């Protein structure tokens, strides 16, 4: 009796994807039925790839049907592997593409995380050009944007994307699922140079510790020397209550984010543009993050068409002390970057404070003053951070002190 599995999508409105059906047979060898909208240019290549990939998977007696809508090779392989697994739950062969050189760069704990762009993990059409929009972080999402029935397909697709897609220097992030499913997600992504894991709906520091421990086990099993950073997301009243404990759960936490869609649902209210209903939770996350020495990251702004509303939301977030914001569309990235950047007057003041601080330090003075005003340590710290951000975003030359008269 034949066993059938399928994966992917087809149809006139589908792009950069494909539908693959694998029907195992008891005998008869391998039969390929392939149609593609790019057949005149790439038909032979697709035929060859599917044939070779079936051989790698050990598929010998089966009918394989492919309806291609412009899928790239890593997508074709992800769909073929998923279809084969669905046809036979005991199937465990993989089609892991060669790691491209542009996928091997590293990250750092203190890098800028002003923007993070969410990409649904099972929608390859969004992957290839996303890096051109220059977000600080690229999130391949396995959680809310993926239907439960497609979680297995998304894991395979995200794994392949991490090894192939050029994200142009963006931090390579993955949002895993909750609980045990999220722990299982890690086996699919940690060995493939993921920089940061977003942990959703965290309500207890042990959730973070469990993820961190499993990551370390996977790295050891694969002989990989790398640090994978963590960004827990606070999305409930209980999570907000324990914000500091969660932010301080382990040394690999570098950021703490808040998600207000789930938070407002948890407390039984509606999210408003004014945000009064979430002020306490945002303050909890902000102070918890800062107290733990990690970056406080604000929620997404869900109205893609309201640029002015987004700008005002960022101005407010920045005034609170947040240093980044989530993006659900590429058009939001530039607004986020420009609004989080130091203003000219703010930067000029910061430079003066830094110079005054360094001058006092060089003279062994315990007191820093600017004109007739005394400057305390927190003000100096904020000025140093402003100057550092300005250098990182290209507003200020790293050798700016030499340019001061």
C-alpha cells in the first residue's frame, strides 16, 4: 500500500515556493513528474536536483510530483524532505545544504538591536530580499506566524535558509515555539549559525535556563564553539511581574522584549494607541532589563500604514529608555532607525559631556563639570552611550575627538 506525503504550496498567486508530493510504492523505481513556471530556463536543473536529492534521501520506489512556482534550490529541498517525512513518520534522512560563506559571520552581545524584522518561517518568498532593507536583526519565526500543521515544514525551511540566504550582516535570529516544542526546535536551528533565540511568552526564569542549557548541549554535541544569545519576550502579567528575574536568568540573555498583543489579551483589555493599559508592563520590562544589564526592547507597531503613528510610538519608547522595536514590515525599518538615532542637539551635548569627563579624569579630578553645572555619573554614562550609538550608525567618526577644536 502506498504512503503519501506533501508539502509546500502551488497556484497562480504563489511565488518562490513549490508543492511536492511523495508517494512511496513497493516497487517500480523512481518516477518524477515536474512542472515549473520557469521550465524554459531551469527545467533541466530542477529535474536534476530532484533526482539527486531523492537519491540522497534514499527514495528509490516512489512517484514524486513537483509543481514549482519559482522556488530556489534550498526551498525545493526543504519541501521534498518535509513531504518524505510526512509520507513516512519514521523517515529521518535530511537534505542539509552546504553552508554558504555569507552565512558564517558572527554577532556580539552589545550590538545594536534597534530593529528586528519578523519573517514567517514557512514563507520563503520573504526571505531572499529581506536583508536588503538592512534591519539590525532578521527573525525567522517558528511560532505565531506558522500554523500548527506547518511547524515541521517551517523547521526544515528555516534550517535551510540559515545555511543559504544572505541576510547582509543582520543578526540571524529565530523565534522558537513555547515549551517542549520550542526545545525541540533548537535541534533544527542551533547547529546552523543562529545568533540569537527569541523565547516567547516567558513567565519564569527556568524557561530561559532550560533553553540555554539545551543550546549548550547541542553545541557540544556538534563540536561548535559559539555563543547563542537569548531574547526572552514578556507577553503576560506574570511575565511582567518577573521581568528582572527573567532578564537575569543566565549570562547569554542580551535583550528583554515586550509583546503587547498577548499581554493586553492576558489582562483582558484592548491595546490602544495611547498605551495607558500597558504602561506598567513596559516599565517593568524596561527596569528589569536595565537592572539586569541587558537591552530593553519595545513591542511591534502593528499598523503598517501609519508611519506617523510608528514614529510617535518610537519617540515615546525612546523617551522611556527602550533601545529597539519590532518590525512586521520592511517599510518600518528606516523609520525605526532614524527615530532611534541621536538628534543633533542631543549628540552635541553628549560630546561636550564626554570631553569634560575625560578632561577631569585626566587631571585626577573627582568632580566633572560643564560650564557652571556639575555632571553626575548617570549623565556621563548616558552621554557615552549616545556617542557610541552615533558612531555605530555612522553619524559620528570614531576619531571625532581629533576633529574638536
